[in-house]
C-alpha cells in the first residue's frame, strides 16, 4: 500500500494488538521453557508421547502462567527494575505504573478459566500441587511473604518450577517419577541463585537481600554448585546421560564464576544459563521420546 507520494505506508498496530504484544514481552517468552519444558517432560515420563488429559495444563503453562510469574514480579519490582540496565530487553520488561492495572487484569483473565477448570476436572493431588505452584510464584514477589527479599527462601522457593512433574502425572492419575521431580527442584534452586549474581549491585542498592547478596558471587557459586551436584545425583537415577550433560553445563557455569567471582561475570554467563534448560531439556526429551517409541519406556 502506498500513500499519495508513492511511498509505502504501514498500518499502525491497534491498541489491543499493542497491549497483547506488551503482555507477551512481560511474560518473558525466552523463559517459557522452564514451564512448558517441565510439563512436556512430565508427560513423556509417564511413558506416552502425549495424553490429551495433559493438554489444558500444557496450554496453561504457556502465556497464562508465565504472565502470572513475571507480571506479578514486575508489578512489585518497579523500583529495582528502574535501575537495572538488563530490564527493557528480552531479559525482562521495565513496566510503568500506568500498566499495573492492565497486567493485573490480564493475569486474572488468562489464568482464572484454567484454574476453575482444573478445580472441577482434576484429582485433589493435582489441584493441591497447582495451588502450591500458583501460591509460591505469587508470593515470591508479593507481600507479605515476598520470598524474593528473603535470603535462601528466594532460592529455595524456586523449587516450585519442578511442580509440573507432579501436577501432570497427578492429573492423569499415575505416579510421579520422584527422582526426576526432586532433581529438577534441586536444579531450580541452584539456577535461581546463580542467575541472581548479576543483580547483586542493584539488589543491594535497593535494600533487597537475596541469597546472592548474602553469599556474594563466590559463595553463590558454591551454593549453586552444591545443589547442581544434588540434582545430578537424582537425575542419574532416571538417566545417566542426562545427569552427565547436567553436570557438564553446571560445571562450566560454576567454574567460570569461581575463576572471576563478580556480578559482571554472572551477567556474561547468563546467556549460557538461559540456554542450560534448552540444551539439557532437549537432550532429555529426545532420549525419552526414543525410549517410548523404540523400547516402550518405562
């Protein structure tokens, strides 16, 4: 389409379109792997490539739940995010106070239908795990609990990222693979603290005492390394190759941070840390699918 001068013109995005794009950005799509990936692995661990009973959960683990995690986080972290140079990129949005109502409504509108359906359709164990999953991530950021500002609880609370490995099997009424679930819990504890190293200066200046602020970069490397060793041992019960990949990537991250224990090093390593679940999760997923197709796992 051209204007009167023969120049190509573009139709401006509509207000609803801009709002949707903004909400997707706030949900941090690059990190959706932490929820969707866990959900899909949970399905494969039941011994099937897919079960339609898990589909509503997998859909919920896309935009709706990630908007809940990061939308609530951004609402309560406006002061610290304003001073954080990482925000406003793929690593997280920098929201305005005028956007709070939109985000809150979007979180409610996208999550409520799923939660009502789960309450009506899923067994009690699945609903209990879902309630815990939602509660932990809301109160990670929101007062009065605000785990984010409580050293060690901030890191430990992120074990909840593994709850899809309990929710999905409970929903389709099979037993969870507990070594995998517990291993992912330990892995998530480690990764949260490790990723927070890059924010030590901003968090300290804002008066927020995270695990990384309390332990410092070197201490956090040791804390995360210890939890990654625990996760490796638990993963080895399910798959030695997956455990080996986990140990290799975790080892690279920890050793690099120990060699130069600074927030700047933490920031340089963040891309590898983001890639960690993509690499390890894809490897685990391929092994599981091959096992299901060729040898009838489990």
